[in-house]
C-alpha cells in the first residue's frame, strides 16, 4: 500500500513558490510532494511544529570527487587523525568508516552533507579524461544526488580551433559532444586559456592578453564558450573561474570577464577570490563593492562566493598556473601539480587561513561583503568552494555570520586589527532572512542549474526536504536538522543517518551535429592518449560508475538557432 | 543521444589491455585456435597475459576447499568461517578493478583487515614521497605532444612496458630525445633504439639523482658532476622535460629517489617546464588504492581498527606482516592471471584468482574461488599509470561462467553478516 506522509504544523519556507514561513502541512507520496484530495488522509504523520521546513540544500560548487580531490586526500593523511589518535570509527552501523574534515572520504562527504540538510551536490571541475573517475566518486557519495561540470577552454583542440578561426558551429558542436561524452551538467572554464598557457611556460594571462602559443585571449575563450552553451540550450550557463585568481587587483580581470560576456548568461564562481583591489599600504584591498555593483548591474550574471573560513584546509583547483604561483604559501609546505592529457591540469596546495593574517582576514571580510552587497539573492549561491575556502561543514557557521549582525561584528573584532578596524563590512547592517538563506542554499542553485523539480516544495517536486528546529542560534539550527528526507525517505534524524540510498546523477544531453566526430577522431588519433571510441560514457556505464543510482537527465531549453 | 551509448556487444568497442598500467587500447585482438592473437603490436606483456586465456572453451575451474572441488556456496561459507575466526586478516594481492575494490572496502571495514597490494612497496615509494613533499606529474598525451626531452631514470621502461616509447610518441613522428640514466655497471641495451642516448653514472641511484638535483639547482659541485652536469643543462634547455621512472625498479627507500626527482622537476618549473611520469601501479594496485582513498579518505595500508582508521605506511607492509606473523588469515586477490602466485604460508588462505592459481592453493585451511578477469571475461575499470585516466575495460567474452571479484566479495560480506546475526 502506498503510504502518504504528512509533515504537520511546520513553517514552510519555499521561495520558488513564494512561500515565506507559512504554517502549512507538507505531504509526501512515492518520493514526491503531493497535495491531498479533499477528505484524503495521510497514513503517517510527523509533528514538525516549531520547525522550519525547506527543500533539501543544493551545493552547486563543491569539490567532492575526481582526480584532484583524491590527490588532496593522498597528500594530507595527517589531517585524518584526531591529534595522536586515529579518527574513531562510526558508531552508526549504517555508516562505513570514512574520514572527514577538509579532505573527507566520499562516504563521509555524503553522511555529513545529509546530516546538515543538503540533498544534492555538484562537482564543478570534471576533466573529460577523468569523467569516469569523477562519476565513480560521486556515485560512492551516498544519499546525495550529484552532477558535474566538464572543463573546457584549456584543451588544446578548443584553443586550436579558436586560434585558426574555425567555424563557430564546429566549436559549439565540440562543446555539445564533450558534455554528452562526459555526462556533464554544464561546462566550467578555469583560468580561460591559462592552464594551457602554463604548459607553454607562460606565467600570467590577463583577459586581453594573448596565449603565448595559440594567440587567443581569455576574452575570446569566455565569450565563445558562453555563446556555445547558450546555443546548445544548456540550462546552466558557463561556469567561470576567472583569470588571475588570488592576485591583488584582479577585480579588473573579473569586470573584464563580465564585459567579455556581452550580455550572455554566465555564472562566476568563488568570486571572493576574484574581488581584490590594490589600495592601502599593503596594496591589497576589498573590491567587493565594485564586484557587487557589477553583479547588480548585469542581470545575466550569477555568482557563488567561495567564502573562506579560518583554519587548515586544502585548495584543489584545475588552475595549475595560479596554484604553481601560490605554492610557496603552502602550509604545510608541500603541493601537487599536474599537466593533464592536453586538456586540463590540477594543483593541490594545502593552506591555513589565519585570522591574524591581514590578507586572510580581508578575504574573510570580502566574502561576507559580497554576500551582503549583492541585491538579488537569486543570483548568489552560498559556497565555501569546498575545500578551497573551507570545508562544507562550516556552512552553518557561515549562515549565522550572514544572519546575525552582532555575531558577525564579534567575529570581525577578533581579526587582524587593520581589517577589524577598517573593513567595509563594519558598516554593513544587512542581516539575511531565512527566506534569503533558503534562496541561496536551495532555490537559486536549483534554478541556476535548470532543475525544475528540485530546490522547492511545490506539488510534484522531489521530496528532498530538510526540517530545522527553530533556534535563534542559526548555526545550531542549520547544523542539525530534526529530519532530512531524500526522495521521501527519512535519511537523517537529529544528526544521525537513518538510511543510505544511492543518489542520482544529474546531467544534460544537448543536441549537436555529429559531423564533428570526424574532426575529433582525427585529433585524438594524432594527439590523444585514449582511443576515440572509448571516450564517451554510455548510460549503462554511467549507471555502473554511479553505483546503480538513478539517471536524472535535465531538459535543455529550446534554442532559436 | 543513443549514438553516444557504449555498445553493448563486447566485441564492438576497442579492447583495453589490462595487463600493464599503460592500458593500451589501440590494438586488435582476434580469436584464434585455442587463444587470442594480438594484432597491431608485438607487446610481449600483452601476449603473455593473453596466453593465459582460451578464446573458445570456458575455463574448467571449480571453487575448492582444502584443494577439493566444491560448489560456490560451500566455498563462500568456508571463506566466511575463516574470516570470522580471524582476529587480524590481511587482504593481499589486490589484483582487481574498481568494482572489486568497492566491494573489498566494505569487507575490510567489516573485518578490520589491513589491505596492501602486490607491489605495495613500489606503490608506497611514490605515496610516501607524495605525502612528504608533493609532486608535479604529467600524463601520456602531454608527453606525446609536448615533451622534447624524456629522461628515463634508472632504467629504460620498455623492457617491462614494451609500448612505453610508442605511447610517448617516440618514433611516431615525435621529436623528443630519450635519455636513459643508468648505472655504469648496467648491461648495454639489447637493441639500440634510434636516437636513444645513455647517460651512465658511477655509484648508486641515490647519489646520481642527488647530484643531478644539485646540478639542476646550480649548486657548486666542482668537477664531480661529469655527465650529470651536462644532463642538467639539457634539462634546463628543454621546452618540456619529462622524468620517467619505474617505481618497481627502485631500491629500498626508493621514496628518497622519487623525492629528489620531484625536487628536480620543481626547480626546473621555476623557469621552464618539466614534469614527472611515474610508471607502476599495475595489476590493480593503484586502482584499489584510489578507490580505498576516495571511500575512506586514506590510502591502502590502513585498517578500520577498534580505535579508528589507522594508516601505517611502513608497519602495514604485507610482506612484513606475513613475515612477522602479525596477521592470522590471508585473503588474496589475483584476477588478472599475471600476478605472482599467492604467498606460501600456513596461515588460513582465501584466494580469489585466475584459475591458474588453483594449484598454488592446496592443503588445509585454504579456499580457492576462481574469478573472471576484467578485460577478458568481464568489463571493468582500471587507472592508467599516470593516475588521471580511468580506462574502461571491455570483456572479450562474457560467457566464461566465472563470477567477478565483486560478486564473490559481496556474497562473502553477506555471509559474514549472516554469521554475525
């Protein structure tokens, strides 16, 4: 018999449907949100009075799986100890042993996200040549639905096509083919052209600077990819990790990158790392206001923040050029870099953010300023760029910083004195509401990814639900939801995992002209490392990689071309 | 979109050779009388691997308990009894693919086993160097298209990786110079390869790489550098230099050699471009390591001990544990057929292996379960030597009647749970 669950008496916050803290029941049947017919009764009921009911959280930018994440684990075994002792085994028989922290095992990643009320997470930097591995790791991340953005714009073929002025349609078809082959949810460009340029011994690449070999600029790369995705009808627009990450004065690059879009939609990721000025005695200043003004003025642009959190973490990035440049700051002093398959690269640099360090303290303030200065929460997603700014487990703390002005001031006062005294953050009084947090952590990411039945609690939506007990301490509230449901199954209760279903895989399958395969076949025969006929991941293989989880293809939008 | 589906027929897709970590996929395999013929390559390693399989008849192999044929259920039950009785099992060999490794991790958690592959010593040369200082590496396609100088440190890999030079683009229109850095005492190479140069050094490899590192860093070394000084100059002058090394050929404390090579790469990368290319991790070693690492957060040589997840890169060496009798049962996995035979020991042994290993698992307290080989009798995935590419393996045939390692391990885990319930 089909059961119908009623979550009774909670206050529902569902921004997608304009519902703000309304007292109403939520009904679940067969893994979906349903409306009961008049006179129909639920077969089960949970009293959630005194609770806030939201859709499950969606993290649209978190490094949870794939080559560089596993390299970070291999690099940092010392993080997987509790002082002199090993990390204790789980007391919950549903869990298998898995370390946590900033380089968690995939199993712990799933458990910890779900315990926090998140039900989906997206790996932002999947290399096409590493796509199977990435899907495998995500498939071994229990409970969470997942997907990934495939990296383009540093692969030699794309740059060569752009360089010789290849027909745009061919480039578009190549992008379409790559998304299909890698079973990706979107496309990410990392330091456009810069990863490749580093292989040619170029150490810096500004937005209008030529790649030393291919003689194309990041501006061209960004514009071409953004246009290709638009024409392919991929719901998530180009995901951009911009030029000059971490460099003082890089706000210029960020603003130029926005200009390069010429109105095309795009998502700028971990913008905190790209919003630095050169003012002040240390020639390092916040450009959060400039960035926020640009975002406010460009409705085609969305962002996620990449907030930093103080303490030890590991930065894992595809940006070999910048990671090599920053490797001297590694703490502890070791790092991994790689040039990969004429298509991408990676750099893994351990890092400790210190609150008494001027630059780190300012980075912290810049991230919060961005959150609070951008007007439209639908275009801001809450992230720490896990683990690069800090582990995802710090989200509840971050939420409190955004919602509680006095708590924020208290934390700011503890930082490096120049930052504590002078940060623009001091004068920002805005406190985000629960409604705005719900937008930034579930409704907006779902919308930005084109997930129509996720991130909200309307009838027909997937029953991914987080129920938080009201608490004035928002950190405590968001750390341990009372109940978490995944597709209608109770998966966590009061911080304890209660079921471990396999999550599903989101991907898109845009149409493209398959004539492009002739060119690709030729290219791979001449320069590749894998037989062309092995590159594409089929549905059956994807399902195996993902541990038998459901395949969740997202619809592309109609294009006019 | 159906066009991008992998084809379901095992023969239609390219075959990936599972017998070495280069995982070549551009050769043909044809069924011929009694076996498989390799086409498009003379690779001795692939031929030797294939020679252990018949193309026609299914292998006649039954599970055995104490050397006596039995049915699969009895074998699983016997294996479960041996593991249940063990206080500290060792999982060795680890010759399996991703799916096998996934299933093995669950069993390792349930039993508190220590897992260390054949070739664990070589694997940990690389891992310990990585854990201490990091690395900068490259991949085969990069080497093929970018390298203009490839220095093979200690040995020419072609002897053990016959397709190595071809995969690096050497002799295929590539322009890379290949230099082998080897001891003065090493025998001359059998067949001179066109363009291949040999730089010889006196003393041991530790001293040689230390000297090369000093020269590359432009430290004052007086007249001692000799040929190594010249090699350092060539490394500096190269557009993209690659230092290739075979982890299994390194002596004890080989991590120190790898660390020196990584230091050379790091120095070069301050002004020009260079990267390391480790060769090793075959027969499932690097694949199982990758899977355990992503699931748990820690690499192999880790156990789920009562106090927690313990990672001991030196103490949990399988050879040492067996020699010290620090373990009391052995689960050995060798599904490729190319691995060394399971170690001879009087400890209770469970072997999941290629049918050829049956003869090595006789006597009391033994269970042998023949399993299918990834890339021959079943599909699968293995990591290539450079770690970035997870290659799909297609089955050459799908009717060998043997279970996969994962099938057996899942049943074994269930049997243990049943016994515990």
